[in-house]
C-alpha cells in the first residue's frame, strides 16, 4: 500500500483551498457588480418611472401632451439630429488624421479635441454667450444682420456640438490605433485611392467604434443640461429642451409631470440602445 507523505497532504490541502477560492472570488465579484448596478442604475430608473405614474396614467399622458413638453421633445430631437451626424463625420475624419498621419503639433491638436472633457459645460455655454451674445465679440454684427444665436436654436446646437464632439473621435481613434495600418498600406501599394481605402477597408473595420461613439454622442446630446441652460434663455415653448423642461416642472413643484418628462428621456435612451442591438444583429 502506498503511503501518503505529509508534503503530499499539504499540497492537496493547498490545492483544494485554491480551487475553493477560485470559485468564490468570481462569485463575489459578480455579486458586487450586480449590487452596484442595482443601486446606481436600476433603482434610479425604477424611481423615475414609479414617480411618473404616481398619479395615474392620465396624469402621465397629460404631462407629455402639453404643448411645452412637445416643443421640448421636438427641439431635443432636432438638436440631436443635427449634432450627431456632424460629430460622426468630424470624429471619423479626426481619428483618421491622428492615427494614420504624423505632423507637427499633433499632440497639441489632440489635446484641443479633448478640451470639452475638461471644461465645465457651464463655462462652455458662457464662452458662446461672450462670443455671440448682444454684448459679445460678434454680437453687433449679428444684430446688424438680424441673426440670433444666443437664446435661439443655433446657440443650443453650437453648445451641444461643442460638449459632444470628442465622443465619436475618441472611440474611433482607439479602434484605429489598435488595428494598425497594415491593410491600408497593402491596399495603397496595390493602387487603391484614399477614398477607396477609407470606404472599403478603414470604415468597415471601425464600424463598431463609430456606432458606440454615435450612441454616446446621441445620449449626451439629448441629455445635455449645463451648456444648453446658459445659451437657451429658458424661453418656454421655444428654447427649452427636455432636461430644461424637467427642471422647470420640478422647480414649480409639478413632480409627477417632471418625472413623466424624465421618463421620456429614459425611453429615448432605451430606444437608442435597442437600435444599437438591432444594428449589431443585422450587420453580424
């Protein structure tokens, strides 16, 4: 009969304990992640919808049917429809420039692209007021030509575009840098033009980066508050977006209506995520 030594028993005990810890640690991490999501994501969204329907479905629908709410929804969708395509085009062009070319001042230009991440949205809105306001740098010229930027839709679009334009660029740039330039260089040696390389090689490779960047940009554009609040003027029915309309309703103690409009923003976010999933399934 084979005798089991003390060292073998110790090794077996260590191996058993290690296997137990190996199963325990992933379980604890999953439980921690689920608890974090429940507290910081699921619970706030649930509170918004519960509060929105607190006074019944009739009150909820009435809050969404108000002319001011419809105007805020239209302006929010219009702003996103203008800003997101512009930032998508700029983001792809900027990522192409930074990942495929080396030039003097590249680091400084890349820092400028990241500037909206470090500047407060309120400061960004104030800068546009100082530039395009009645007493601003271009204010007299705009007044002379009967053009309005501040307290009008163009100012809202400009402020939203400023705070969101790094979204697509940063996502696409990361993907382009990770994939390298080998396929583009091979196509170039075979005689492909720059446009052919862009549309047939580069864009198909980075389509998921573009998609994620567009989703982030769209979510930020629809939910932007600080910069838009400064340049909009809070003109009811004209320059109020959905976040601004929620603030007005909440400050006037119309809590059910405020949560109803807030739930509309949450629904728009869910629709965006659903469209992303459908697009992923279709392209795969």
